[in-house]
C-alpha cells in the first residue's frame, strides 16, 4: 500500500487514466476484430469500408498516448496488407 501522499495520488491518477485508456484499447480491438471477421467471411468490400475507421481509431489512440506512433503505423500497415492479400485478384 502506498504510504506517501504522492504515491497515493499516483494510484488515483492511474485508476482514472486506465479507465480512459481502456476505452481506446477496447474500441481498437473491436474494430480490428470486426475487420478480420469480414475478411474471414470473404466480405472484402465491408472490410475495406471499415478500414478508415480502424485507421482513425489507431491514430486517436496514438495521439492520446495509449499506443506509440510507430505501433499505430505498424498495425495500420498489417491490417491493410491482410485485407489486400485476401482480396480477389482482378
């Protein structure tokens, strides 16, 4: 248990920040999972329409400091590559 005032305050801040951060994280996970399920169901058009929302969520999470900028960039690259690789060639 925290003893000093600053440690007690840090615990309070961590609890508040965790609640806010979880909103970003859960939204990200939900969108990525949804996009992957569209690809699994061969609904590539729906997945492509969802891509801007995924990108926006990643950018917002990076801006808020929940994830790092390069992590967001990597995730955007991988999800778009995943959708492209599963789309019919033509």
